[in-house]
């Protein structure tokens, strides 16, 4: 097996998905779960969220290998009503659980207008935006939120010690044309980006972190210092009360509704998840909803740009353009992804994907 990895080459999306799926199954993951994980990780890279795409495959394989991620099974319904359910995810892979949860929430929304699923004891769920597309294509509005109750890296506004994780949230909004896809977090950056920059000896573009003494910095190595540094909440030093408020909202809808985790013993890397599907036909109607959101999206794009800005984009514009371009021309992987998978490929005798055109 060739161990040489090219840094700036493209790969066929189908080859990357097949490679990931084969590795996951070889590691012992149930085939249907492996399919969901492989597809969601690839979608993260297609959309440009390369810290939460196939970069997670090696860590996921390690979690399967060490027993941190369940290899098979199904979630357990703990509580529920007509439009709300609470599941125990049994530490199954998050991408599969979220897909199942959104399907359930959509069924409830068809009957009741809205449907909510909260999942506790999920494993990590990867890129949140990767789940939105199929539902907005059906005319549904969808929202996801996630927190990791067993770790903390984000300080509350005015504090030095971490209390929250970045607490991401994603929203899919149908329009009459290109949908709005929001994927943000309650912090100024993510754990994945900080760790990547630290490994590569790079710094953040802005002072989005605090060192252990509470001073703003762009040095990602403060994460490994003692006392450890933290990520600043959205809004930074000046307006971090906004990010802190958003983090508390995510915590309420995830851990709060789940009734478990932050105040309980650690179980390992994972997630607590809140999922919401909304059927606009239960309100003003899908056609009217899409028309209103189309007008807003176009008004944003038509806004005269500030100096130095080429054009105003709506959330999701760049990600969807990148997705289409990479499906047509090949996926440009972040340079450290394939090297991180060489040992796994050798262990399971799985061929590395060939570069496009090779």
C-alpha cells in the first residue's frame, strides 16, 4: 500500500465515501450506521467544514476501537408526547442518531406542525450543516443544537474558566431558490480549529482565546498550558454576554431538556442534541413561507457591500457553491486527513483512495 500522500490533490466524492464506509465497517461498525457516518462526514467536507468532515474519521475509528462509540444497536425512547420525544442514544454514532431523530421529528411535524427530538448519550455528531439539505428540499424548516456535556472549553463572559463547549447550532430555511443554511456556534471559534492550528504551529487570525490568566490571545497552544486557556464566547471581550446567552440557550434545549449530563459523571466524548422540524403548512403555508424568506435572502444579497467586500452573501451561499464545485471537480481534502488514516488503512488492508485523474 502506498503511504505517500499528496497535499493538494482532489478525490472523487464517491471514492472518499466508499473508503470511509469500508474502514468503519472493517472497524466493526454496523453497516447501516457506517453508511450514515461516511455520508455525513463527506458532506461536511463538501460544504467546506473541513474540521468536522473526514478529519473526524480517524478519531471516530479510535472511539470504535476503544469502545467509546457503540458498534451496533438502536436508540431507546425514554419519554414522549405527540410532538416531542426524548431518546437515549446508547453512545451510538451521532451522525446516524441525528438522521434518525430528524426523520422522527419530520413525521411529528407532518401530524402536529412541529416535532422535537432530544437525544442524550449520543456520540459526537460531526458537522451540523451536513444534516440540513434533505429537509429544506422538502420544504421543512429544521434546527439542530448540540453540546458536549463531558468537556468544557469556552469561558462565560467575564470569566477565565471554561464552562461550555462551543455549542453549535444549525438552521435550514427553505426559500424559492437557494436555501438558507446557518451553521454557527456560541463561541468565536471551535475546538477542532484551535487544535489543528496548534498541531501545525499556526495562530488564529484574531485574539479569540483567553490564556490561563484571562488575557486575550491568538495562540492556540494556551489550550495545553496550565492553567489552560479557553475560547471566548461569541461577541468576544466586548460583547461576550451575547455568546454566553446563546450558549445557555443551547444548554437549556440539550442538557436541560435531556435532564442529564452537565451535573453528572463523565462518560466520554459525546453530545446531547436538540432537533426541531417545522412544517410551514401548519402555519402560513410553505409557498408563503418560501416567498417571505426568498425576499429576505435577496434583500441581503442586494445590499451594497462595505469597502473591501465583493458581495453580500446569505448563510449557505458559499457552502452550497463549494459543494457543487467539489462534486463536479473533486474534493480537495485538508492535507492532514489522509495521513491520519494510513495506519488504519494498513491495519484493515483497505486501499487508500486514488487522486482524481490518477
